[in-house]
């Protein structure tokens, strides 16, 4: 198919599987380099790239599914023209936009059975437990560890793997975790009330439904079509590449500090993940450092989702890192977009690495800017801030909110826009390196704070 490029890797430009997306993102790279920005392109690493024909097959499969879903969506809208028109108008009016939300939920509910069928096949609806997790951090466990999951076909083992179900290393012991000394269910209800303005009854109902869905997810086997999609789709490639870039950049930075500074050991260093989710990428960094050097920094994991933090705590114990982790559960932002709680959490400490690589694509520009300002203020001189964003010119960009039906909305930004937002918060472009994933799906921005002692 002429749409697809060749399979050789390269550091200068993106050479992914979608020629049109390559051309767009490479034009961005050329323009940025001409303006003096440092832009790097990641390597095609990982087992997915050992099977380029499967990447192409899944890409084409999802393109067909996306077209069919758009036809279904258009039929629904044509048969509900009145509701669609009202939703379009009221979505722009403050205070009554919930009417539009209600209509959109009705549309989304109508599309869900079609999504399952088009994504995973007419005979294969066993992927629904994963699909119910969309929008939550637990989905990234399946994607990040996709090549370590056992695959079951017809009740028999079709492909061996380290983990028997979709949830990877997370099992029923998750529900035994306590957050701030309190039972997980209690903390989840409390968070629903505080973060989503729900009544106690509404929050309890939502939490119990979520717990049931997570239990399904923990016990759900991985079927062949599901495994193929999460291994080889563009979004999965990008998520794994983003994690690998963050890990490499962070470890290189920490080892460099260790070499340059005789007065500080790796054990003395502090890493923070703001909006950490399950914390798996951060924990993998700590584990690799500990295996390589015998030391690991302390990781401060902050999130407003108690269930995600319980997963992080559970994983830390299983990886032998429970003494290297601080768990902090509170709302991430005020209603005015100001990051909350960093001063209270840090208690006078400064951070060596500040990471939020999976968060900013959900943040409006102003909140993005405020987060940079806040993070920069708590970052040690010579420290590293790592952030990221999904690229506007990424391949197969309609899949995420179309066939996948991902919520909440992801703000896909041009690379230049992400760079300008960092600069608007007072960061010099000389201190920023943009790292583009080999797939072209994500950009990871490594921002070094000047060391006044050098």
C-alpha cells in the first residue's frame, strides 16, 4: 500500500508507517530546527517493530472500522437532527452545556456496541472489560505490558505470557490497599464527591459500579484480536515509546547528577510524578536504577484518583520499592486551574526530576502554563522537567476519539504550540529538547533548569 513508508529507523526525521503523517510532522521538525529548537526523533525499538506487517495490518483494519463507525454515527445524527442541532447550540452556552453532554452521552451509548464489534470482531466481545476502563489509568497497564500478556483462544492458551489477564500485574490484592490509612472504597467515594460534585448516594453508586468493572478487568482473559490491537495500533506504539523516552531521559539525567555531584547519592534524589496514574513508568525507572546501581531515588506519586494510587502502591510492593515511594491523594487543580498541594507535599524539599508526561494533553493552555510555572518553582537548579503531548499531526489521529471512544477529550497540539506554552511560562527555548516518538504519535519535552553553580 503506497500510504505506508519503509521500515528503517532514523534519528533525523519521523519515518513511520503513514507517509502523509510523516510529511506533516517532518515539516514541523524542519521549521523548528530552522528556528533554533533542539528536536530529536526516537528509534524504532520494541517488539512491535519486529513485525511491521502486523502494524500495517492493524492500521488498515482500524481505518476500515473507523469509516464504518462514522457511517453509523451519521445515520444516528440524521435520525435525530433536532437533538443534534440543539446540542450544537447549547454546547457553546455556559451553564446549560450539560444538555449537550446528555445528548453526546446518548450518541456515545448508541455507538458502543458498534465500537466493540468493529474493534475486536463480531465473534469477540471479550474485550469489553478493558473498554469499560477507557479514560482511566488502568488501560495503560494492558498497553504498556501488551507483549507480556498471555493470549487465550477458545479457552486454551494460544500465546504464553507472564500475566494471565488484561490487568497485567494488578490482581484482587488491589482492593486490600489503603490510602492515607483509609479503606480504598471509602477514599474513592470521598474523591467522587470532592472532584465531581456528586451526592453521597451518586458517588457510592458510581464507585461500586467502577469496582465491579475493575474486577471484571482483573479477571478478563486476553483474546487474539484484542492482543493484536493493543500490541500494534498507533496509539499503543506511541504510549510505549513515550514511556521508553521518559525512562531513558530520566535515568541518564540521574546518573549524570550522580557522576557530577560527589555530595549527593541517587538515594538522596527526589522524583515527582504529577498526575501519576498507576505510576508504572516511574516505578520501572526506580527498579532499573536499583538493579544497575543498588540505589533508587524517592518517588512522590500524586493523583486525585485513589484507585490509580492504590494500583501504584500495590505495584511498588510487588517490585520491592515500597520504601522508595510516597503516595499523595488529592485534587490536582483548583477550579481556577491552579495546581494544588505541591508546597504542602514537598515541605521545603526540592525535586530533581518533575514528570507529568501523560497529563498536559488534557489541560487547556492556561492551566498548562500554570503547571509549568508551579513545577519550575519547586525544581532544583540543574533539575529536569519532563512533559509531553500527543501530536496534532500524528498518524491515525481520528482513532482515539472515534473507534476507540476515549474520554476525556485529548488536546492534540502541534509541536510548536507545546514549545511556545513552555516558553510562555518563562522557560528558555535553549533549555528545551523536543523528543518525537518514532511513530510520530507523541512528543516528550525534556526541560533542564540551569544550574547556577556551573
